[in-house]
């Protein structure tokens, strides 16, 4: 299985918690990047966001975002 790339927006408040959980659980399976912007500014101010291999993933809170990222990783 090839490594998935997870991109977080550095301006998105709360990404650090989710990033830490992803790193802890999927350390060998993912490459994690923190970018200045991931091109979803309309969602960034309202939701937690990330991209998994380019696919936008969002959540209302850290648990929801983590769950959705985990689901994308497992595909």
C-alpha cells in the first residue's frame, strides 16, 4: 500500500490536535504536510479541514475530522 498524503491548512484552528492523532495512529502509512493554504478558504473559517491525497475532508470538530481522515486512509 502506498503512503497517503495528508495536507492541513496552517491557518485552520485546531488542526494540530488532529495532526497529532493521525501521526500517532498512522505514522508509517501517511506523509503529513502543513501548508499555508489548501485551497478551501470558504470552509476553513467555519470547519476543520484537510486534504487526503487531494480530496477535501471536513469536520465540525476534531473528532469528526479525524474520523473522516481515518476513513479516507483506510480506502
